C-alpha cells in the first residue's frame, strides 16, 4: 500500500458530474472572465462566511496585497505578522510598501502569540495579520484587544481555515477584512489559482473591486491591477461549496483517528487545540525531535508527508536583511525542525490511516 499526502483526483471523481456540468456551462456561455458565475460565487461565499461582501481575485496572495492597499498602507508603515506561515503573508506586506515585523508563535498552537504583540508595536505600526495556521484559529480576542488599544487594523489570513471557529465566530468575521485562498489543495480548492477577500465594510469592498479590475471598467478612476477569479474557477467553486461542511467533518474524523492512534506515543506530540476553537485540519501536524528519521521511514513505506514549513519565515534568505536570530523567535524556531504533516484529505480511507499509524508505531527512535 502507498498513501499519498493528498489526492485531489479522488475528490474530483466523487463530484465529477457536478464539476463537469459546471465547466461545460461556463464554456457554453463563454463566461470566462467576470459574468454570472463569478458574481454568484462571490454572493454564495460571502453568505457562507456570514458577511456582506466577497471580492474575488486571482489567488490568496493577491487578496492580502489588495486588502493592504485598500487600508492605505504607505511606505514606512509597519505590519505585524506571525513568524510561522507561508511566505504570502509577509511578502505581500513588502509588496504593498510596508515593513514586515515578525512575532513568535505560542508554544502549542503554531499561531501568533498575542502576549508578544505589545513589545513589537511602534509609532509606525498600522496593522496585524494573524494567520489561522493549519486550520486552527489564532487567539483572536487578545489580538483584537491590542489592535483596538493601538488603533491598528486586523486582516485575518484564512487561507488554511475555511469555516473554522473561534468562540463561536467564524474566521474571517473578526478583523476589518479577511483573505481566503482557493489553491487546489486548500480545504475549498479550485482547479487552478483563485482567492478572495471578505469584509462587512462596503467602502473597502468597493475600493478593492475597483483596484483589482484596473481601477474600473471604462472609466478608470485610478490605476489598479488585474487580479480576477476566472469563470471556470468560480463555477467549480460554486459546485464544491455545498460539500465543504461534509469535507470538514471528514477531516475532523481523520484527525480524531490519528489522535486516538498516536496520542500515547511519548516521543511524539499530536496537534493541540486551544479552548473555544474549532480546527478544520487543512494540515495535521505532529511534532517530534525524531522528525527527519521518522519522515524517512514513512517515505520508505510509501507514505507521503510534508514539512509545512522547512523554516520559520525570519530564517529564510528572503529575510536575511532583518538579521534575526533563533532566540528572537524561540517557539517558531524550535518547531521548524520538529514539525511533520501527515496525509489528511476527506477521501483518505480508514485502511490508509491505519497504515500510516502502524508505520509510525513501528518506528523506533
Ligand atoms: C495558501 C496560502 C496563501 C496564499 O494563497 P495562494 O492562493 O496560493 O496565493 C496565503 N497564506 C497562507 C497562510 C496560505 O497557506
């Protein structure tokens, strides 16, 4: 038996009729760019999150960039974000003209540590981007409290956490704006690149829509960019959205099966879920100081794993200019050599989960 890290084809086969029909409809109507499929999905996704507006765009990275531009980011402004994320979160701060300020994660959830925010705030700080990493919401209440106290905006990076909840509130509804990715492997994935931002602020949504569509069609009221979700992706996402709830439930079942089988292994730590949070398990990430040897054994057994991510952001060459040292971000730094993502996707079978767990249990550190 081999177990892929993720298998998108199984999902396609399970919804082939709907997806094929959606694609055919877009082609029949030549609704490739803009048009009803895009506006329908925007309306459906906004309703699913529980907000008024969704502005679709080309990918989740653009969504972050557009959101920051709409909030008026200027050169020299500082934006605080987590040391542990995909680089989209921080590279767009620079792209939008700001300066990146990293904050360490807490010791157990891989999300930004609110207790370390205050010490990073200067008179140039304008906003905070928490990331709901791996599918678990960041600790939003203290983050929002700090933001309010200092007059900062908050953009939630929800790329990995579609419909996860914090204290009964959906991610994406707590900051001024939030961004989502529909990269194929995300919990709600397109068949190509796609993304969006959501907000209840009508003026911000209008601005983002203009900005992402060349500053307006016909009448260019400003210079913008070209960042659009295409009709095929929108129609595919509309076909898949009704399934998201069931897929998330299945991800949770898979995680529970891993938890049950692995929790008593003393050299390994299963994901910790903080109180009042629901985890949607974009990734199931264990920790062990035997990570590399364990990964090698899993690979030899034909089991796909990933390291998300090989380094914390401050320690990539891209951020050498900031001159950070391991002791600046002790939690993120120690995690980077211990984390291992196990196969998780809604269609993974019980026997595949058993095989993964058996292979891990047979490992002798
Ligand atoms: C995937 C991802 C993004 C970017 O999404 P793309 O659609 O790939 O541009 C941003 N932030 C995080 C945390 C992500 O995982």
